C-alpha cells in the first residue's frame, strides 16, 4: 500500500486527541455519559451528528452514536456525507484513496460502491476537497469506536440539490448492513439565546421533513441534510431530535456560539 493511497488525518491534535490512548479514553467518556441517560429503543437507519472539536460538539455527537451502538457487528458499511468547507465542489466529491486514516487506524474505502455512484453525472472524484476537510474526519474515531470493522463511502456535498443527494443515499437505503451518517453543525456565531431560537426552528423543520425551510445560515451541512429529508419523505420515515445544544452549553462563551444537533431516522 502506497502512502499516497491513504488520506491522512488533517485535524488530529486540533479537533480531537492525536494520541490513540487519549482519544480512546475521551470517546469512552463521551459515550459513557450518554448511556447514563434514557434513549429511544428503535434502531436508526440514519443519523445526523455535528463535526466541531470534541470539547464543543463531542457530547452531542456521542448522543447520536450511542443510538447505533447496538448495530455493532451488523453494520459493514458507513456512508458518510458532509459539507465541503475548504474547496468548491460542484455536485458530490468522492475520493480515490484506498483508506482513510485516524489515530485509531486505517479504514478501507468501498471503491466498488463509489464506482457505482460515479455513474451519477454529479458525482466525481475530487481528492483535493478531502485533503484538509474536517467535516468527515472527526466522525471516523467515533465510527471506529462503535463499529470496529467496516468499509467507508466518504462523500463531500457541494452544489447539489436535495433530489441529487437523495438519489445517492437511495443506493444504500435498502441495505441493512449500511448506515447513513450526515455531518452538520447548525447556526454559527450568534448570541446564545438567539442561537437557541434559530436552532430550535431548524430542528422543528428537520423533524417535519420541511427541507424548504432550512436556509443557508441554518446549518453548514444543509445540503446533505436536505437530501436525507427528501429520502425520508420518499420512504415515509420520521426523524427524531436526540440532542440540541450549542458551544455555550459545552465548552465555549455565550456571546458567539455554534449550534449542534443530533438526529435519527427510524
């Protein structure tokens, strides 16, 4: 395996611990805190979780991942979609890498599934978009902690419609061994109370599958979220809010906060 075949971590040591022992301990603590709270009993078909530094959004992400912990040994493929922060993406960007790396080890990419997606005209390889992107990377340690062994389909969503993203997700919807994970934070840099109001409204729109009500400033991963909502509409599924907090509730000041939500499709 060539080093060029591996997408290396870009934000280890910044968004989450670089040391694997420290990282494992942090993940165990975050997930352990969730297990002390009652959670819904159904097993999700898809989840939405945030992607900020773990001290800020880790507790909310852990709430989503705790919901799928019972699927360990049953899920063999993770379809992970997030927004592209550092590159312009026309459509959906796939990666040619054979593996994505985290401090916890290597994750093989399902290039057969990716090749199938490339038959869609708006899905293309764009490794440059993946190189420094954090929106997918921060989920990898959680996924490794929960599932241990799986293949990955990592996709960055740029200028794509809800119908286009839903068509991507549709390829995996009937496969009970696949789990869909959408990466998104909510509102950015509003005062605490204002952010709460905005994020509650966004959560209400998500639960109502009202993708038309989710505006540009409501969520950085609005386009993959809208695709999931369209898919849920198509299959008459419901989405439940599991957790809704912001950085003012976890580790930051309250004058300029970032919102985080965890959701599950049942």
